């Protein structure tokens, strides 16, 4: 019998299933990888592992007479194991082959691959090595807009790729920050994840606490109240408009200011006759859109896409 024990490179070495530990103690253990990360934990547990040449035929024949355990490389050893299967089938009395997963990837495990690749790039790529938070800003904005475009176009396969590009920017900024000392504002990707998890739990007491809500509107009201309490606790700007990024596109900026002010109970007349000239007229259009429950940024982008399509049609008339 041949027992193949697999393991995930995204799980700490030594954290194996009970069935895997049983299998590893059921017969001689072979591996083709002398640097396998499970070797130290297995040695500590008193399990000897022999490094063997990955000879499919020899492994299959050996498993005909005895139970043999093959500790698969963490890339899966797929080609080798496929060859072992073919060699076993060719035998007159083929051995039973059983695959025992030693560890499994949890949801989100592939994010560890991103962290590892980003570490490698930061050290070994001249371009990645010289980047700063400031130099990366244009790429962050570009990737965010590309995500927006794929959503507007309904291109879900492209959305997967663009979200990956945006996620890279988060990992990149965290990796740059990791190089600073903690007292100089340094942090790493785990600090980023911890901060947002803590915030989400704190701002969802109806999910993680005992608060009851009647619907989405009350959730939004609670969110604003919790944010206001957070600002007060920090001793910062307690205005309902605190935290609105003034550097965002003007249409979305005006819409966000109007929305925040309305939720805070600001009188509607404060939005009337703001300034003069074209800016005032544009602001009035945003105010009307807000009153109608429309997103002016999305509306203008839709009009812009329609115009783009018209120009392309004009450029390429029917034959």
C-alpha cells in the first residue's frame, strides 16, 4: 500500500491532521525533497524520513509488499504521483494508493502567497525596491478606477483581475511601511488586517454585539454615530464632514459632503446658492441628484461612456 501525505505550504509546519500523523507512523516514510519543511517537526516526533530518488516504478513495486508512506512536496508532486499511478497499474498485482491530506488551506490562505511574493519583489526587483508611498499613489488611483470600470461594464472575469491589482497596492504599501520602526509609524500587513477587523466588529454591534436594528437605514445611522464617538474619543475634528477626502473627484466630493451633512441633520438651505458661476451650477446639479437618490458621479460616467461609444461608432462607420 502506498499512502501519500500532502500538506499546505500556507499552514505552519507540524500542524497536521490526526489521520496524517497516523499515516506517517504506519510505515517507512519517503520524500523526494531533502528540504521539506515538515522534516524538523517529524524528527521531533521521532519519525524518520528517508530522502529517496523519485523513481515511480521503484516506489510502486516497493508498495506492493509493504506499506510505504510518501511525503509529497508542498507543490503536490503531481507529475511524480501521476507517474507512480501509471507504474502501479502496469503491475500484475498493483498496490492500493491512498492520499491523506495532512493540512488544508483555510479561506484567505492565498493571501500569504501575495505577502511572500511582495517580500521577494521588494528585496530583489530594482523597481519595486525604490518605490515609496508617494510614488505608488498614481497606481493606487489608477487601479481603483479600473475596478470601477469593470463593475460598470459588468465584466466579472476582468473584475477578478483588477481586484487583484488593487489588492497588490494594499500589500505594497504595507510592505513599504514595514521597513519603518514602529515609533516612526511603521506597520505591516497584519497590522492593516487587525485594524480593519477591529473597526468592522466595533461598527457592527448588531452582528457582533447585542444591539438590535430594524433594517439597513438604522445600521447606517448607528455607523455614523459610532464614527462620531470615535472621533470624539480621539480628540479630533468632531464635524460630520471629518474624514471626507477633499482630493477625490469634485462630483463625488460634493455628493459625499451633501450626504454626510444630510445624515447629520444639516438644513437643506445650506446647499442652496453655494458660490457663483459654473461651480455653483454644477453643485446645484449634484444637489438635485442627491435629492433624487442618484449618484452624480455614476450618472456622468454613464453619459461619458455613451458619448465614447458614439465617437467610436462615428470613427468606424458601417461598411
